[in-house]
C-alpha cells in the first residue's frame, strides 16, 4: 500500500521535476508573482488614496493611532536598510561643489 501511494505521488506530482521539465518556466512564476503583487497593491492603494482625499480630516484622526503602531512594526525592517544606505553613501565620494564662476558664464 505504501508503494502504491508513493508511486501515485511520484508519477502524478513529481515526475516533471525529475525529468528536468517544469510545467512553467521558473522566471514566469516570479514575473506573475510580481505582477500580482503590483496589481493588488496598486488597486488597494488607489482606492485608499481616493477615499483619503475625499475625507482627509476624518481619515487623519481615525488612522493617526495606527501610524505609530505601523512605525513600530516596520522599524526592524527599516533600521537595517537605513544603516545599509548610510554605509553605501559613505563608500561613494560626494560630488565637489561647482565653481560659481564656471557655471555662471
């Protein structure tokens, strides 16, 4: 019985992996995931922006307490990214200030 279940599982769901053929190319899964995320985020953001514009005063007072919580939730992700950005900025030399005499000719 265990052999039959394993044979069914392997033949039905895993054969395409062992033979080297995928049902869809790997890049298409990532592309579809990215497009899905953009479409769902874009739709919700557009709806939220339009609702917030129409009732800005009411939305501000209602969501202000949640913004503080959102900052606390995002802080563990944002802090390392900010440190990485500052580190990268130190690696790149700053542009010298242009000489006014040359730029005003």
